[in-house]
């Protein structure tokens, strides 16, 4: 996002945090309402252009939002969306992207309040690994010919009772409304948002065998010192790495596996 949209999103995040800090606000309900508004503005291109039109006053756009959504969503969601309508946006799509992020953040806040945020982070990661290893499942979830209802039903049959309610809602929304993203990119975005709820970064750790609790604690402490932030570890086991571990933080990869060292030795010999 460019400058104006970044500032508008930052303000909306602050308002969302202020709302959800109030224990009387149902964060899960707020998430659902923000997701519904996201879907509406994603469909109605002309409407979102009006709401983000810089030629219109902020108050006029906020009044339009109030007329459209009044009685359809709760007061908290209405205040939040009205505030976003008053802001300036570089592109109309940025408003929808921001609303989608806020909906996910509200659901993650609900998980944090219920003390299951760690579970949600791990469940999102494991679901991503399952999808990447099952081509038939991925094809079914990304099939453009399949209806949102059919995908939702499939996911509920797979996830119900096996993951938290927050994880199920987040994954169903992502799959049924991908908005042009790949499934993998959407899951990675959710994982990053979950980590940010605790001001942590996400490290994907691949090892030949499962790490012990002591190893996980030591690795987390080393990475936290290296990056200056708390680190959430997504753990993956891959026997093909032969030994050692590979750590990916964002675009940076720290590879200490035997397989990587053997590949490097082969490259040097070939050279």
C-alpha cells in the first residue's frame, strides 16, 4: 500500500485494538461483520469507489456507510467502517484489503482472549502442510467451478472438531473468498497476522526428526536474540534434510542441514 492507504490502515488498526480491548465487545461477532462488509465491497466495485472517492467529503462518505449498513451490523463494526470511509485511500481496493485484514485480526483477538491463539497458529500451519502434500484436496479447495457452499461443506467435514472454531472460520473465509490470492499466500498471511498479535515473528523450522522441548526453547531464544523479537516456531519434519535444521524467517533462510552442505560440496566439485 502507498502512503495514504498505509496511514488509513494504521488508524483503523488502532481503532480496532481500542474496540477489542473492551471486554464487552464480542470480537468474533465483530470479525464476522467485518468479513461480510469485505465481501460486499469486493463484489460492488462502484460502491467501494464511491466510498474511497477523494472528491467526496469524509463525512458524506461516512453518512453513506451509515445508511447502507445501519441495522445490518453492530455499532462497533459500523463505527469502524465509517471511520475508514472518512480516511483517504490510494486505491479503492486497499480499503477492501484492509477490511479483510481487520476481520482476520478481530478473529485472532478472539482466540487470544480465549487463550487459544497458540493453537490457532499451529493449526493454520498444519493445515497448510496438509494441503501442500495432498494435491487432490488442494485442487478441490481451489477449483473455480466449485461453489463456495461446496467448499465450505468440505472444509467443515475435514476440520469440525479437529481445530478451534477460530481456525475453522479463518480457513473457510480464505478458501471461499480467496480474492485472487493463492491458498498458500493466504495461509501465510494469516500466520503472520497471528504472530503479530503477540508482536512475534514466524520462523518455519524444518528438521529431519522432531525437536525436543529443550531444543525448541533454545532455538526460539537464539532467534529472538538474533531478530530482536519473540519468535513463533512453525515446526516441520522432513527426513530428506538428512540432519540439522533449516530455518526460514520471511525471505531469509538459515540452512544448516546435511543435505544443503552436501549440495554445496557437489556444486564446488562440479565447478
